[in-house]
C-alpha cells in the first residue's frame, strides 16, 4: 500500500516536471504532427493503390486491400522509429537532473526504496508516452467514421500495445543511461546512440545467417513488432519486450546502488 | 538517540572519516564542528543512510543505519548543504510531494505543511516557484521539508550558510526552538553559532574527533594560564615593574604593536589576580584605564585543535591533552 503510494507520488512528480517544462509539449507536438503526417501520406498511397487495383478488378485482378495492413500497421511501424528519436528526450533528465540538482539526496534519504524510485520514474515516462500513443490513435477514428469497410479493431489494439512495449524498452534503456551521468545532454545522446544500435541489430535478421548473427538480430528491438502489428498477440514477443524492460530497470537499479557504494 | 561507534569511511585510499564515535541524547542539540573537508558531511550522509560506512556502526533511535535504513529514514529529517529543491515546483507543491514520500498520511498532510511552513516562515511564498526564491527562502524551504514529517532526529549540514545576518539569527532561534522536541545534529564552521545554539560540541578534524564537550567547558578547559589585558596610562617602565611585582603573575609582555596598547599579563591557572593588579597599578600613581580577562574564544580553540602548528606562540597545550 505504502509502496504504491510512493510510486504514485513519484509518477505525479515526473508529470509535473514534464508539464512544468517545455518537454511534454514539444514531445507531444512533434509526435502528433508526425503521426498525422505519416497517416496522411500512407493513406493517400493506400487510395492510389486501391484505385489501381479497382481498375484491375475489371480483369478479375487483385484482392481487396486491407486498411489494417496498409494504413494502420504502416503508420504504427513508422511511429516506432519516431519513438526511437523522441523517448531519449523523455528519459534524459530522469536521473541526470536529480544528480545535478542534488535532489537525488532528497529521494535517497526519504523512506522510499531504490526500486520505488526507479519504478516511479519509469512509469512517469511511460505514462506520458502512453498519452502520446493515445493522442495519435485518434487519427484512426476517422477510418471507422468514413470507411465503407471499417478496419478490424484487434490489430489496432495489438499494434498500439506493440508500440507501447517497444517504447517501454526505449525508456528502460534511457533510464539506465540517465543514471550514469549528471549531464542531460550526454544522457540523451548516449541513449539515442544505443537505441539506434539496437534498431540496426534487427537488420541482420536473415534466416540464412549463422546462429550468432541470429542471436544479435533477435535482440533487435523492432524485429519483434511484425507479428503484433499484424494483430497476432504472440506471448513470445510480449515476453521478449517485458524481459528487456525488466533487465533495463535492473541495470538502472544496480547502477544507482553501486554509485552509492563507490561515492 | 544517536549512537555512532568507530565509524570509518574510505573513498579509495582517502579516509574521510576515521573511526569516530559519539552519542547524542534525546532532545539535545549537538554542534558538529570542523574545517571544510573534515568529514562532517560524510558522517551526516552515513547517518541519513545516503552513504554506507566502510566500518563501524551508527544507530538512530535504536535502528542500525545499514540494517534498517527505512526505519531510520522515517525518523530523520535531513538538510544537505545545498537544500535539495526542484526549481520548477512551487513551494506548496514541493512540500506536498515531500510529505507524500515521507509517508505523512493524507489526512494530516495539509496541517503538517501549514505547520512546517509557518515555523520556517515561508507562508508568504507558498505559491512561488522555488527557482524564483532568494537563497534565504530556499534554505528555509529546505528546513521546512526536513521538519515536515515531525522527525525525531534532525540532521542539518550548515543550515545558515549563505543567509544574511537577520536570517541567520532567525534560523538559529528556530533551531533552538526545535531542540527538546527533536534531537538535532548541526554541522557548521561558524563558531558563534555553536556557542549560541548547541548544548554540546564535537569537533572533528581530518576525520577524527579531537574534542567533545559543552562550549563553556571547552573554553574553560583550554584557558590554562589566564591572560589579562591591562591598559595603563603613564610611565610604561614603572607600570611593567608594578605588574611584575603582583604575586601570582607569571609573565608580563609590554604593549607592542600586536598588543594594541595594553600589557598582557599571564597569571597562574585558576588564580584571579585582577584586584591585585588594579591595586598595584594605582599604588604606583598610574592610571588604570582598562582591565579585561582574555579568555580563549571558541575561534581560538577551534584553530588550536584543528591546526597542527600552534597559531599563537603562547597557546601551550597540544590537542591530545584537551581530549584526554
């Protein structure tokens, strides 16, 4: 009960920092603008292609295109890459700023545990990211309103979940990196570099590659999105993301504790 | 209330705190004195469970800082050297957050915040962003944060640093008022602060306790040979011989540039020769215009204890004799 209250107090505090500074507004603006832009671009392309296929239909041609597959999954995929750029902005100050300001001393001498501090900060950033996803999803409501064959909701839900999970991984990485320095810019840049590396790992995904390459490719954060985006809720992928998050938070916790011992 | 035994903290090869021991009784205000880098902050950080000690134990209210940190943290209010504040929060929001993480029940929160803000006189800036506050207000918000949960123990690391004289006096009054209800450790290198607020003093230097006593006793014990400053108008030679003639006088130094126009008369420890000195001077037909007992001020004691070389050639006892 106490633990829950402490974590909630920390989440609230992080939100105050986000919305008391330009960070939340900048992140939300960039995110929703890009979400909208990708949505328009992908949707126009979808119209073009489906018009062409409709013409081919006269010759008994291609099957009907799916909004889910073409529009929603496409946009969400792009937004996963955008998240890679934006989440470092949300995580860079989490610990670095507390260390610089000396407020880590306030948290560390309050009757709360290190784990509660980590969780509060993680959930604070993740909930803001969830708000960003929710704001972006509003775009898709138009499809339900105007499409003759509305999209299925399930792939949208698993797609949004996939985005949330991959964002959680990004945030866990960023949280860990932020514990390593007292400089926000360094934390942000290092997080971004690390995330980019983890993304590129996925490019090695090739069934014909050797086992070691396959292991590295497996760690590629974006490779596990495919099935979820299609609407297939595979436990394997969810477990992958969750264990990645737990590992990131574990590293962050160890980092904070070990600095206490070495300080 | 606080028991520190043989506490040692090493940073790599550097030993910041070297086997210090002391106790603080309930309701007592203990002055923790030492030059910069003596290990004051490190000791306080260990007591507040911020840093683990390398060796030794510390117990607060019966709880070991290493074994039961949460129990200790619940009972300790701490003000680090620079008050830990969020500049982007207003005072009330900040105190509300602190109350939450300190486990103040929701029903009492508002009353506790009101009380802490009232005691530290930050009521008039409750809605102001902390980043816009002056140094004095920030210090007081830091203090408000520390007393918020009504802790048994208050640990303050130089709480008056950076305040103006009026604020310093107010803060000292506040700290004095908090003694009794709270057990307080107060670190400082401002000595009058200690003699004004603290019941007992622990002086540390290079990580070691060099003296522990009440401020009065410290001054008393260190006095050793009492020194009188005697101002005489008239023939200096006659005055000097008159002073030397007084029984109990060990040495007389004629007024030099350092003496400020007064004779320095050293008498045997414990002997009060003021009346005899006055009579001897007047008997010679000279005018006695000033007679003061120059006790060692806390400053001198402090310098004496924390400097390896004697500051004045005439301060006799080495530090070891004092702590004995």
